[in-house]
C-alpha cells in the first residue's frame, strides 16, 4: 500500500491553495441543457443559504467530425453558484458538477457543500448516476513564509529527494532553473481496485511576488457507476490518501515549519 497512514492534522501555515471535486454524470441533465428556469430557481432556493450568488455563462468547445473533416463550435450552458466571498464555487453543466474552494477549512465543511448540492439536484429532479469522481488537492510551498530568512532554505531540506532530484544536480544548481516539472499516475488499490492517482509537481512562480515556489498537485479519481453512498465513500477514502501522500512528500523540517495541530478524525 503506497504512502504510510499519517495522523490527521491542520496546518496553521497551510500551503493548500485549491481543492476541486468533480462528478461527471452518465448522461446530460436535460433541464440544464435547456435552461429550465423553474428547476434552476428551485435548485438555487435549495442551496442559497450556503451559496447565494448565481450567474449563467457558456462553455465553448470544439467538436471535430472525422467523417467530414470539419470542426464546429459547440456551446453548453454553465450555471455557477458561489459564496458571498466567492471562495467556494459550484459549477453545474449539463454533464457534470464541479466544486471548487480556494479557502479550504476541513473535509466536513467542503464535503458539506458537495452533498448539499447533490441532494438539491436530486430533490429538483436533476440527479443522475455518476460515472466519474475526482478529488484534487493543489499545495504550493512558498519558502519565504516558512522562516524570516526563508530563501536560504534548500528544496531538499523541505521535500522528498525524489521530487526535487533535478534541482539537486550540482551542475544545474549553478544556473537559475526557471522550471522543472514531473508527473506520474499510479493505481490506488487501498482506496478501490479501480481508483487511480495522478500527480503533477514542480517549480512554479508566485503570481504576485514572482517567488519560486514548489507545487504539489494530486488528483484522485475513479470511473464506474456510482450513487450517493458510493461517491461519499470514495471521497472520504481519497481524502485520507491525500493526507498520507502530502505528508509523504515533505520532510520533518517542513512538517514542523507548517505548524501542525492534531485533529480528531
């Protein structure tokens, strides 16, 4: 079983910048495709206590017809519900629903949004079985936030050597490395025989300060046919594995620098 089980903690100096969950449905929700005003109003009424803001937009994609060698533009309606500060957004399209937060508090809070919206979709007659579930965590390690003289810290002091091996090459270390990325996908039998995990990690530049940071982007997903209960079970198991993986990535020095607090599971 990859990634040793770790205790649940909350980091006071949390590097988590975004969490995304997506359900892809077995078919399209016709009421979303057609923009059924009555059902969309009912849906918003059911969730506006948590997600009061509501707006409509379009998702534009290209569709290639190999028979006629033609390309056409396809538009689909997208409905977005969000919190007042827009740190939590739910995007409903005809074939999927995505949940995004840039201010993650806990799995209980985030999963509360997910299942209250899914319940509301079922309640108004827009619920469908799910064929793909994804849960994605994006952490960005910013050295300047760790100590007063954070830039003196080396990546190999903070992260597992296998993640930063290219940054430790003596010849390359003399130059300014502008970018270094790696990715891998593995089977996660410990979650489910069909579960997989895709990881992208590497050097990124901070949008405001332009500081060189390290991103760990891990996506846990499964495909099949799922109902409410099986989707919930998968999300809880994926959440635990995400915790184990992140702590596997970091050294004891970084773990302490992030100021962990024990949390009851």
